C-alpha cells in the first residue's frame, strides 16, 4: 500500500513533468505508469492536470495578445517618430547628427518603381505567380539601374529619403 503523502508527491512530480516542454511524451507516460493508484483516482488526477494546463494555456494566450498589442503600438510610435525626425531634419537641411550614443543620418532611398499604367508595361517585365500575374518591380528597378531607361507604363522615384538610426 502506498502512503497518501507519497501519492501526493508523485502527482506533484507528474504535474511539474507534464508542464515542462523539454520532456518527451514517453517520460510523462513512464511517470504515469509508475504511480500506483486506483485507475479512477489516477484518471481524475490526470483530468485535473489537463484543466490546470488549460488555464495556463489561456493565461499565456491572453499575455501573448497583450504583448502583441503593445508591440504593435510601439512599432507604430517608432515609425511615427522616425518620419517626424526625418521631416524635421530635411526641413533644417541637417543630414547627420552624431553623439556618443546614437548616429542619425538622412539617406537617399534607392530607386523604386511606381506603376502609372499597367497596360503599357511590356510583358518582359511581368512575372507570373500561379493564379496571379503581377509586375516585377525588382526587374524594372534593375533595368533602370543598368541602363538608366524608364520602362513605359511606370515611373522611377529617386528622390525619397529614409532615416537611419544606429
């Protein structure tokens, strides 16, 4: 006969083992088989562990949602601050600010393509993705960089700036 405190300790060990992600299912099964208890009592204990894990899962999901919302808010604020600082530095004709902690520089963006008229773009500058057909802007940009020619149906934007913070 197994003492009650021994069973309690065995179920506590089972709960801790089942809650860790670095153990295998075989290890959990071996621990379950090692517990010498009435099947119904063992099943009820496993059910309680399942409920406990379910509440942990829900708590983790809520925390993930909260952290995700906070991350998105911080990303939005960070991008706003970068746009604001870029706008102000351009207005003041300030191209670089360097301090002991941070270097901020206004950089000229590489050329990018804006589609003006899809119908005018030659078929050589299209790529076909299964079930979709779209313009290959990278190929058009590379053509512009190589030859300086602008493909009909689009324009090349070369006057954009971006802010680099290191």
